[in-house]
C-alpha cells in the first residue's frame, strides 16, 4: 500500500472515530498494538510485560484521536505517545541505570572463525544490557533507527528533533556501543 | 565499526529476547477503563458533596435544637429531617455505586492477572517457530559472511539454496531468494563486461 493511500485510510479511520464509529478504534488497536508493544518493550529494556503501557498509549490515543489531523502518519503519532509514556514510566520508577559490565572473556563473537559466529544467549543479553545502559536520548534513536527501522524523517518528526541532532545522538550511541561491544563488532585477523 | 553489522547484532539480540506480552490490550477493554475512570470521576465528588450536605444539615438541626423550639417550626423541622433522609439515601446509593465500581475493577484486575498467567505459559508451536526463524537467520548470516567477506560465492549460493529448501515459507527464504538473484545479476553483469572487452576492435 502506498504512503498516500495509507495516510488517507488513517484519516478515514480518525474521521469515522470522530463520528462515533467504535469499530474504527477497534481497527486502530488491531493494526498497531503489536508495533506499539514491540517499541515499548525495546524502549523499556525488554521487560516483556508491556500490557499496562500499551493500554495507556491507546487510552491516550482514544482521548486524543478527535484532535488527530493527519499531519503525520497515525503510526508516528502512536509512536510519539509510546515514547512519551515510556519516558514517564521510567521517571516514575526511577530505576537505577544498569551499567553494562565489560565481559571478562568475550568468548562468543562475530569473528571470522566460522563456528564461533554462533552467539549464545549470554552474548545477546550483553547486547541488550548495552542498549539499556545507553542514555535515554541515544537509546531512543538507536531503537527507532536500528530496531524499528524508521526513516530519518519519521524519527525527527516523532522525537521533534532535527536531522543533525538525530545524527549526533546516533553517533554517540554508536560510540558507546563500540566501547561496550567492540569485540563483537570488529573483525579478527 | 560496520553499521550493518551493528544492525544485525542488535536485531539478533532483539529476536533472542522474549516477545512482548499484550494479552490485556483490546479496544473493548480500553473503552471499559475509560468508562470506569469517568464513573469514578463523577461518583466520588458527588458522594463527597452529599456527605458534606448531610453533615451541614445535621449541624444546622443541632444548632436549631439547642434553644427552646418555637411552636411554629415543627413543620420546618420535619421537612429538614425529610431532606436529611433523602440526602442520606442518595449518599448511600452513591457510595454503593463507588463500591461496586471498585469491586468490578478488582475483579477485572484479577481476571487480567489470570489471563497474563495463562499467556505466560509458553506456546510450544510458537517456540518451535521462533527456533526455525532463528536457524534460518543464522544460515543467512553465515552465507552473507561467506559471500561478502570470504568471497566463497559457491558455498554462499549453496547455503542460500539450503535455506529456501528447508524453510520455503519463512521470511528468511525470501531474503535468500533476493540474495541469489543479486548474485546471479552480478555474475551476468561480469560476463557481459568480459564479453564486451573481448569484442572490442583491435586498432593497430
């Protein structure tokens, strides 16, 4: 489906909702719940149980959908709410920030040595820890860019930042990840 | 640092994490929650107002009761008592409503907890699917390395074909097909270049 057709369908859904058609909201939840849950899960550091936050996102969407004018995609709008909800949740919980601990023996790695390319669960957990330990702004752009696969324009729209700012944050995130996961990312002779 | 490699690493770490559980998210449930919030928002101030009114009425009655009551006021007292009774009934009804709403809320929470518990029991089919997905991904990843870093085109092609053969309906099979067509295209381009070079006129 083209972007134009998608936007017009989303506008139609919002208009139907304004007219009081409940099924429009049902369809919005059906279409976007999984994506919103995946984003929330990644932004919150993979806690798995994201029921509450997804409910809160759609609750806010329900209350604000009447004001949705289609200036951006519905998905972008929902993602913006998700990012904001995740920020407030983290603030509320005031969880201690996990600092990624450098692995004393980086056994499994992406080295050229064939079989060793198979990384085990511990290595994946280490990668997730490194992402979780990123500062909020860097983590957000990393998740949106690399894991959600969003385009620069959409990320900027979503976070309300310029392309330059996004690039700076992304570079910082990469530098931090290189620090933490260098052995997994570089070729070995 | 290779950007693509970082992306692959992050994707694999994300894939290896448990998928998010969203059993309690549905449009109906969200609407129900909104209704409940609105009811509580209306009922609580109403109940508070009713309690205040009853208290004020009782105080007024007491104040009026202290001095010797004139004979002309029994009707007014009766009407005030009636009003107090009505307010009390109203307060009781509102409080009952609030309690019912809270009770329903607790039941909903219990139900959601039970549903979440039920959902946390791993689905063997899904686990198997994840395992298949992971294996297909690993094969693709290794084939990519064979082709891009070690220049072992034949082995890479064999690995891509293996993915297509083993997991024809998996999304990674589509990736393998795409890679194969890219390799094929490159080989055609190379052979075209060679052919053109051979056909060049020899100017002496």
